[in-house]
C-alpha cells in the first residue's frame, strides 16, 4: 500500500509533522496513525500533567499493534529542539538522556514515531532519585479478571487510608488496575519500593485468598498479584491516557473510585477516551496537591521485619543483587525456603 502524504498540524503554537497518517495501526478496527495522533492531541492537557518534567520511555510500535515493539529509553535522533531532556541512571549505573515532556506538542510528535504508550518515571526532573509517586500495579493472574482486581483495589484503598495516604485508580488498558499515590519526594527508590511491599502485604493480610505478593508465578495461584517491583528504579507502567497495544486500541483510563466497579476497561479506547474526558473531566486533576508521608508505612516495614521476619522481596532478574534481598531462585528449584511469601 502506498504511503499517504505527510500532514502538518499546529499544537499549541508548535508544528508537528505526521508522516503516512493513513497507515493502519490497529487492523481489527481499522484505526490509523492519524487517529492515534488525534487522540493524543485531544487529551494533551491532562496527559502532559501526568508526564510533566518526568523522564519518559516511549513504547513504540512502528509497524502497528501486530508488529514488534521496543522501548525507546534515550532521546530519538532528530528530536525537535523543543523536546526537553533529563539525565537518569539505570540500575546498572549507566547514564542515559531521556525525553522529559514539558510541551504538549511532544505527545503527537511521539505518536508519529509509533509511540502507543508513554512510560514516565515516578520522579521529576529536579529530583530524579526521589520518587514523588507510588504506582501500585494490580495484575490479575490466570483464573482472575478485572472484577477481581477492582475488589483488591478497594481493599488497597482502605489500607492507604489507614496509612494516611490517598490514591486514585485507573484502568491498565487490559485486565488490571493501577493505583497512583502521591508522596513527598523525601525517600529513595529502595525506601519507596519497601513501602509498596508493606502496603501490599497489608492488603494480603486482609484478603489472603484474593491477593498475593509472591514473586514466583508458581506460588501465586488464582489471585491478584500486587507487583511491587514496578516501584524499582527504571521500572515503569503505562501512563494514564496512554494507548495500549491491544487489538481494540484500549486506553489506560483514570477513574474516580466510585466509578471503578461499574466500568468495562474495553469501554475506553482511542475512539472514546477523549469523549469521556470532555464529559466527566480529568479524574487525576489535583492528584499531587497534597502529597503524603511514608512515615507510617515505613513503620510497617520495620514491624514486618521485627514481628513476622518478613524482609525484602526479590528484584527482577536484570537488577544487580541488592542488600538484604532474598535469593532469586524459583522455590521449586531451591532446597531452602524463600522469604517474603504472602502473609496469612
């Protein structure tokens, strides 16, 4: 199929060139690159608020959803001068210069490169080693679904309340739920990750048959996994308003708690999300107006270690060995018990 002529669009005073706009990105529904770009133009203000001054990975599907994808972690060659950047360090210690969105035009520019998802770090440019947001990923395991994740998210909300924190949910764009929790940027990645583990363990105490923090899939069963390792350095989740690599072109949709039990995540996609925004407003507006303290949760970390002998949990395999981390050996292959199993 011949390429369609390039088009230029004005985005808040900046010109963005869209090449081959009629290229089909989602063949099941005939959704084109132009429609993905139009989605990002329509949601540019709340999305920029989510990404503003955050190091951001681009998840690029240059051949559409049926092709291979890759994560663009460094600034693409030929980026316009208005694409701001920031230097970060990966867990290996290697530095990298990443995009750091400050202009709305960055969003359709990235979409033109085949970006579906934006994956921001939970830090701002001025404090790249101190997260200002907990991102808790509720991942349904085989035998569970979105409704199960919603029930676990409700218990997580109660736990956050008990810890003096507040969060807001969004669909993952698939079967899961993400909860975003603003915190003061006073702790490093290690402390924030331990705080997420403590919160997740408390959820598991309350509903042990429905939730788990077991890292090894063989131990999770038909429960919702609270993926604490999304709080590790350089681990990210798709942002709110991001298009996901699903056949339906679903969008990760921010919601109010009262709406969460009544939605179907497939309702939110490239063709509908902007309309929901226009009708209901931005459910994440003001999220960071009152960031919380991790003091209570870090007391829970100490309590779990002292009273339950529950220390750290395994990091992903590509990470360097961390102090206090249990061995990264699948339990069925290890003679010794691993630490940090789901609390019952």
